C-alpha cells in the first residue's frame, strides 16, 4: 500500500479546514514512508517558517515510525545522541507535537506535520484528521510492548 497524492490532498484539505474552524493559519505537510514530500500547503496568513516546521514534523513521524510526541522521552533522556540523530536525514528529526505517523492496516505510509497553532492545537488536528479519515493512531512505545496513542503517553508522563 502506498500513500497517493490523492490521499495527501485529502489529509491536507481536512487539516486546513480544521485550522479555519479554530481560527488558525497553518502549514500542513505530508511525506511518504521514506520521508519524501508528497504535498505541502501554507494557508493564507501562516507564518513564513511554518512550512519548514511542518515538513520536519512529518519527516520525523515517517522515518522514525512514531509520532513526534512519543519521541520526547528519548530526546529528553539522551539529548546528545538525539541532537546528532537530528542532523542525519534530509530534514531535522524533532521530538514535537504536531507530527503523526500515517499508518493503515499496520503499515507505515508516511507522516503528517502541522505547524501554526499551539503545540496542542497542531497535535489535536493531526489526530482528529487522521482518525476521521480511517488511519491508525496506535503506536508501540519506545522500549516497551504496550500499544499507546500520543495522548496516552502524555497522560502516563503527567500521571
């Protein structure tokens, strides 16, 4: 199964509509499983750096095969290694909200990145859009066998 341009267009349009609904100007990026850009759109009024940030978030989610939010504990526990890792690909690898792996039937298809709102808004729109379009939001946590969503990981940390 591959992520098509039509799939990317559907994801991006849904995300931009969600941004309009909450009154935010976003940039949205979709990459394939190898981290190669399929589509980037910047809504009117989105800040100039948001396309690059959205691309880095999408790239991270695709090549690391986990939402950026699930990478935070690793980045925090080993910042030196994570800083070096960040320079190895064609885009930065960042442990951040707003980047979610696109997965269907257990297969990694790519990544979605959103930038322009708060971290929580970026993440919420990623999750809502992918869930509404039938993509999976369950990912194995780093170093464990438990399946969890990014929200469940945050709840675990915040206790």
